[in-house]
């Protein structure tokens, strides 16, 4: 019985016996009924290449006249990170892009971007070799045997199939010829492992050079350890020293810094930033035409987190409400910062050593040690930390990881339902009309309209989902307790790859076979009463899987061809150009949004790596079924590997530099792709290797074992040297490798650099277009200088004009809680030195030179310290002590210069200040007392001004 008749005969098992039910099952069982012929593939290739060439020509013509989009790094990067200059010629970019060596790439764009380019080149070279080997062996065998079979069919009076696409597949092969595919599996695995090994060595070389670089050698995080899950009895600076001593006792005494409870300050800052953005959006829309304001003022609903308003459904004046909310939140942030208590320690901390060798040796020794449940590891860059997850204990993280994995499994496992419905019905609305009579009538009335809907709906819905998918996975990873952004991105790569392989490859390719198999099993079980094992044996599962994969292989060829078009669109920055023009003309972008649009956009490593891995896995899986997939993939990587050089050199920036920590995730995923490809070849041998299929399958058993062995070999050979600058075995040879400035390292501000940024980061100020500045006095109706709460506006004081300090007797200009930006200033060049912009577009501003953090508290530098002669675990830290940022207090109130009071509004106008938002660098912490000093093992003596700051760090009471 044919598959279609089987499904039709079983329609009554799932649906009432009707034509609609039969049609639905037929469509679901064979969604690829319209097979792609060789002419269709040729047309798809020519169309994709032609469109790609057209977009590339457009890039050549537009690039010289739009440096904001096509060379933002060239405009803003400092001398060290600035790429080579570009001329105005059409091909002026060729020489600097293709003549740069790998060492220059590391200096200019960083190690993460360099390894990404190397990975792209590896894929290009690998698939060129695979295409040559695969096509030279597989295609002649398939075509020769296919033609013989078709000639025999024609001689017997049958209809021969001469389509080249099907003749290149193994569907006409039988018997011993499948030994060739067993050999091909070994050859492919050897080629894959060879390229992976070669590039593993190269990444190892790059990583070691990165560790020897002055930037890494002089950084604080490179010689700092992060300790988490600290038990309560060890939550002190002395406790951190005890932990590191227990792991490995060294000549150097680490400089410790225990984490402190910042309470709800991060949440308040987040609410403040959201309110600022909302206010900017409201003002941008309301003040779009300053000379023609709308008749009605904008309204909004109060925030659900705002306790000032009980009726959350009642709309209020948006401008007044948001400004008052911003001021209230600023006041709360200041009051919270003043109450941070040094004694309220958290279960994490940091320990900094004088030398990198010592820090890495201790971290290496702590790999398998968890004394008192603590975890000791190398500290990441401060801007890489996800601070809100550091206080989580191990039990909470385990539970969150379990919930996170459950959600991801459900999302990955059940997405096949909408995915199948989109593939069957939305991509071809005539299928939907076959099972929905009223829609079929409407479809026939307006065929052109529904043809447009069909061409847009399926790709739009799919693209929209895939746009939000990385965002969903990032939030799930953060909720699961990831401690760093780098680990979050590695998990996102893993989750995206699993999702794409399961849904877009396996389910999409085998859905028809699985549906047919289930229906056939149900039919046979009802008709004959045979056991499940007997039915499965009779149905020839391997044959069913092989034919389903052969049927869909032509689709993946055309799909991979279209990826070349996507690479060209990425190079031409079509989306950025189109969205920038559209938003400026039809929307109301805020000054902040306009500034950010001129900045180098951050490169999304997780998404791009996932695409590269998924394309590679598709090509490997269908290499034996349709060898031209290898050719198409080699062409794609040849084009894209070159295009990404330009994009990373001149357009994109690395938001958070990980130092090349993505490589092992890529390596593991590539081995998974090779393993899946081996399984598909095994299914082919099991389906058609008549007589010797079990011998063929047995011959393929060593393949997964060889892949696992290769993984273990690379791990033992390279991984420790990739992660640690030194280990116990090689510490002696590296310790004296480079001289260090011990004097400057004695003054390390560990508590400042690795302090929660919510304690000192400057609060965001609303930005307004300067052309609307003269309207603010009217907008606030006299509320600019006082509290903008419910009582504002009822005093004569609010209507008085402030006198100008520069010109006595004259009224001052408009003073308001805003930052005015003129049209010609809305460029990233003018704001690249501000952390609120730079950290989103260059990773702590490293691409644009050194950026000081406004509002970072000043610190008292410690004096020289000597090494302790004691070698026991009770050694105290250096006597100069660790320097903490202002804002930490030994006692909640005694050491404050003043207590917070309701009449001291944060950021309010002072008598000698014309703008309440133009504050000095330390205004957020101006009332904070200096850090107290403590000996955790004895009674505590609080800090007093008459104490000598260099002698009281761990001073016991006398």
C-alpha cells in the first residue's frame, strides 16, 4: 500500500471520516510534495548570485559617501584600535581588509573578533576540501549506478527519470556499493578533525600571545580571583585570605575585597533609567514641531512600581509625572547609597595578587577544590559580571538551572507544532484552502492579495520569532544564574544550536517520515493485531528515513544558496540604512537614539556563530545524500568569511571582550554535527546495504568513539593552557617572564574596580533637543526649580526668575533637569567618552581610549606593604589594607556627615548651582563617610578621623 493511501485509510483514526480530514493528513504526511527539480535549483542559484552581486555593487557605490554606517570604527576608535584609512574609490577597502595579518587583527579588533574570522576561514577551507573529495567520489558513483538502473527500467517498458538532482542522490543505489559511504564517513571525519586540530593549535597560539600582551599583563582582572558561595563564617576580607591559603599557599598575600549588600539600589537605578527613556520618548513626540505643539498634553499611566499612586489605571500628565518620578527615584538612590553597610557582607568576593603567575597557579589548583563549598576561579573583566546573580547560593542556582532547562526543552520540543503548520499551510495558502472552505472562497476572490500575504507572512513570522529567540534565551540564562555575560553568550550559542538542529533540521526533514510511520503503525496494529516490534520490522524504518531525507535534500540546497543573499545584505547594512531613514522620517527618535545610531553596533557573536554552525551541520548531514550542498556551503563561507572581515574591521565592535573563550563551544558543536552526519550515513547503509548492512553498521561503530577520543585529546593537550597563564607545572618558567611594577600594584583598588557599579555609576539625565529648550518653562508652568510633586506650583517662589551668575541683574536661562543637545551634536563622537554610551559600543570604552568613570569614588591609597613572614593559613592581608569605595559604611549612621532627611532632595538646585543636573563628579556619594577598617577575628574598632589610615586595617581592640 502506498503512503498516501495508508494515510487516507487512516483518516478516520484522527478525524471524522471526511474529505477535509483526509486532505489534512495527506498534506501533513507529505509537506514537500512539490519536489525541487534541477531547473529550479539552477534558477535559485542564478537568482541568489545575481541579487547578491547587485547588492554588492550598491555597497561599492554607497560606501564612500556614508562613513556613519559603513565605517563608524574608523571615525571613533583611538589610534591603537583604529583600522587603516579608507579612500573614496570603489575598491579602496580591498587592500586594508585582505592584507591585514592575524596579529594586526588582534591589536585592532580584539581576540574575540579575530577568532571569529579564523572560524569563518576554517569553515571555508574545510568545505572546499570536503566539496572536492565528496563530489569527486560520491557524484560519479551515484550517477553511474542511477543511469544503469534507469536504463533497465526503460528497457522493461517503464518510465525512466533523468533529472540530474535525483541522479546525484543515493536513492537508486543498492547492495555493496554502500561500503563506499562507510569509507566516506571515515574520510569526512578525518578531514573535519584535521581542520579542528589545526585551528585548535592556532587558537592556543593566539590565546597565549594575548596573555603575554601588555594589555592583559597590566590589567587587574588577569591577576584577580573571584570566590563565590562563601559560607557566612568566612564572609570577610580575612576569610577570603583563608580560603585562598587553603587552596594553595603562596609567597604573595592577596589583596581581598568581600562583596557588600547594595540592597535595592540596582532595581532603583533600572527604574530610573526606564523613566528617563519614557520621558525622552514623550518629549520627542510632543516637541517634534516646537512651533506647533499639539493641543493636548501627553498622558500616561503611573508605573505599577510607583507607591505614590494608588490608582494605576488613571492617566496623568506624562511630562510632570515622569519628571517627578525621576527626581523621587534619584532621591531614593542617594538615600540607599548612604545606608550601605560594610558589615553586611555577601557570599562572594575577590582576591588580587601582585603577579599573574601566582593568581593563575592558585586558580588552577582550585579547579577541583571546593573548601567549605566555595568556588575559586579566575575573575572576569568587571564589565563582564552579572552583578545581580553573584549573591545567589548554589542551591538557588541549581534550581534555577533546572527550571531554565525545563523551559528551553519545552520551547525546543513543542515548537515543531507551529513550525509544521507554518511550513504546510502558511507557506502555501492553497493548502489552507483545501481544509477550510470559507477561506478557499475568499482566496479565490482576491488571489493577488493573498499571494502577497503568502509571500510575506511565513518569512516575516519566522524571522520575527528568530529575532526574539536569542533575546529569550539570554533572559533565561540570566534567570538561571549565569555569573558573566560571556558564560551567558556561550549558553545561548548552545541553546540556539540545539533549537535549530532539532526543529529546523531533524523535525523539519523527518516530519513527513515520522507522521507516515505513526499512521502506518496504527493501521497495522488495528488491522492485524501484530506486536509493535513485528510492525516496526515490517515497515523498514531505515528505508523510510532515507527516502524522506532524499526528498528534502533539494530544499536544503536552495536554502543554503539563499544564505549568500543574507551575507550580502549584512555587508550592505541594508537594515540599518532602511531603518535609519524610516525612523527619522516617520517616527520620533530621541536624541539618545540618534546618538546611538551613529555608534559602532555591537557584534552578536551568539547569533552569527549559531548560523555558521547550523549551516555547517546541514551541509555535513546532507553531504552523502546531495553532495552539491558541500559546494554551495563552500561558496557561502568563501563570500561571508571575506565580508565579515570588513564588517568587524570597520563597522561592528565587541561589546564585552571574552579573550577568545567561545572556541571550545564551537569545537564541541562541530563534533556534534559530524556525529549526526555519521548517523545519517548509518541509516543509508541500514536501508539499502542489503546482505551486508550489519557489517557496514558494525564498521561504523568506531566513528563516535574516535570523535570522543579526539575531544579528550584536545582537552588534555590545549584546554589548561588556553585558560591559565601558568599552572603548577610551568609556573617556574613563566614567573620571571616580564617585570612588574609592584609599586603601582600595591595601590590596586580592588574594591573599586570590582565593586558593584550601582554604588557609583552616574544616573542618566534626560536628553532633549536644544531647539525645544525655550518651551520647557511653558511645559512645566513654573515647576522647573522645585519639587514637581503634588504641591508644586502653589507658591510665589515658583514664578520667580532666577538671576544669572554671569550677568548680574539679568534673568538666567532655562534651568531644568535635562541635558540639551543640539542637532549638530547628536553624534557618537561627542559622547564616546561617557560610559552610558561607550560601554554599549565597545566594552568599557576600550576601543575609544581610556574612559574614567564619572562618579567613581576617590580612594585613599595604601602605603607600601611587605610580605608576611608567616606561612600559615591565618595570615592577614597587607597592612595597607584594601581600599573600598566611598559609600560603604562601618556603621549605618554614626559615620555619615548628615542623615538623610525629606527636605534634602537628591539632585535639587542649590543656591550656587544653575542646573541641578550639572553635578560634580562625586555628588552621588558626597555625603558618604570613609571606609572603616576591621579585624574579623577580633572585636571591631570603627574608623575615626584621628586614626592613621595606614595602620588600622585589621587593628584589634586594646
